[in-house]
C-alpha cells in the first residue's frame, strides 16, 4: 500500500496509524437498509487523504456509498485500532487502475486491470477515531494489572478523535 505525503497533521497521523494494516473492514448500509461489512484491500492513500480500493461494479452500490460508510482497521499485535467515517465514490480511471494494479488482485479479477467490471472505490474520510496502546504486550499487561490494583486507568494508551480530514470547502464570492 502506498501512502502519499499528507496535507495536514491529522491526515498524517491517520496515515501513520494505518500504514501497516492493509485490509480494513468496509461497513455501509445495503439496499434493504441492513448494515453490512466486507474486507477490502487498501491500495493507496492519496495526498488529499482519499483511500483507493479495487471493487467489482456489480457488487458496489454507489448510492449507498455516497451517503455514509466506515472503514475499521485493527492491528491486534500492536493494540492499534482505527475507525474512519466518510463516504465513497465509484471511479473509473483506467490509468489509475493500471498504476495501482497488483497481482494479488488477480484471483478476484481474472482479466487483470482489463477486467470488465473493475472500478475503483474512492473513500473520502470525514473523521477518524483511534485507540493506540503501548506496543509491548508486557507493558500492556502491566498497565491492565496496575489499573485493576489502583482502581484507575493507568498507561493504557491514547484514544483520540481526528476531525481535520475533509478537504477544505472552497468559498466562492460573487
């Protein structure tokens, strides 16, 4: 996965948190209103913070993606968890498909970058929340034990909400 240089500190932090977690769960409502999730393979986080995925246009409803969606990333070994809210757009850009193509996608897209139903899902984040604990399991276990003994939370890491993720709106004066 490629993460480009980001435009602000919040997007930079988000990129740092997810850089080693290449398969998030994408959650959205389906056409009947049910909340459904599926694993997606993150290909790129562009300079604007948008996240790019391959998808099959027959399996993705652009109307449902446009309203609201969530990406959840989990790195259990380092106790890092990230939840990103935003929305998606279906994009057909053959040049970007070619640039992002990986042979790991071939089992799902047998004709490669020329697969007839291959499109890109562009996920645009609005806000993110993350939980990040000390990476050593021993330190985490000690922090849990100390919290139990003391009756207060000690050293269990940080829980932060990032809100400076959306592109700034352009104001037009007439």
